C-alpha cells in the first residue's frame, strides 16, 4: 500500500536550517508530482512546495528559503529549509500533490530561540 515516512525535523533557531526527507513506497514514484505540506496547531494543512519531473512550485511564504528536490531512483523527496522563521513551526508531511489520503506520521519542525 501507499506509504510515506518523513524524517529530519527537529528544533532549530530562527535563521537556522533543516533538511527533511521522505521515503515513499507503494506506487510508481516517478509518475507523480510530489509535495510537502505542513500543518500548524489550529490551522489547516497547507501546500508548501511541489516537484515534478522538471518543475517546482512554492508557497509565497517559503519562496527563496525552501528548496524541494527528488531522487526517483530511491523514491525520496527532500525539503531543504533555510533561514527558518518561527512561523515555519508545524508538522510537515509529504504526499503526492493533490491527494488527501495515505498520510504518514509527518515530522515536527519547531523554530524557536
């Protein structure tokens, strides 16, 4: 079945960096746009970034700070997060873009001094 295993979260100071990883399984990885989403307490889940074969998109709030990438040979998708801000604090999830099922556990990112 479709599964996602996110990792790499943790506590970072404002201005710091983290790199998230997501291992996907159970579907033909290279055939899908992949995406990172996040959900902060009391807020709806939002799309942070997505990556296709040769294209990427970003939420305005993370443009210039986050970089999404993928390794189709290993079924991995990454999110490099630089210049982190307290408002980036959230649970981060990966999934196929546009799908609202098969969510993994996510990985917690906390940005605080």
